[in-house]
C-alpha cells in the first residue's frame, strides 16, 4: 500500500477517503527573443568571450550555475491545497509575523 503525507503540514493521507492534491511546478529561465542592432553586428564576440574567460580564470571562483529547468511535485492535503490556491507565493503568511517588543 502506498503511503502519502502532506508535504506542507505532514498530515497522513494514506488512502482512507482523505482528499489529496498533487501540485506540479516547473521553473525555467525566460527566453525573450533578442533584437539584433547594428552595434551587435560590429562587436568582436570572440574577443569578448576571451576577455570573459580570462576574468573567470583570474577570479579563481567557480561560476554559479543555475539549473536550466527545475520540476517539482508535492502532495498536499485539502487544507494546505486551499491555502496554496488562495496565496500561491505565501505573501499573506509572510506579512503576518508579529514580533513582541523586547
């Protein structure tokens, strides 16, 4: 038997009639088509790349490589699904912090 629990609150959702929702998300870099200009055609791109590679070698740091595409899958209970649908970016819950004066 498959075991499911809510990835947000941890509630057990093993098949007993409890509602379960599957949330799939995909994040990827936006690819806006660039428009070529006369300046783009005049630049020496090989020289520019050589300069950038030299700068990277001199920095002795590895460049931060982000994944091209990230796919995620979450199992949510009914209550957490409802919360997600109403506030998908969590803006409301982030603004509800109430710090006591010390």
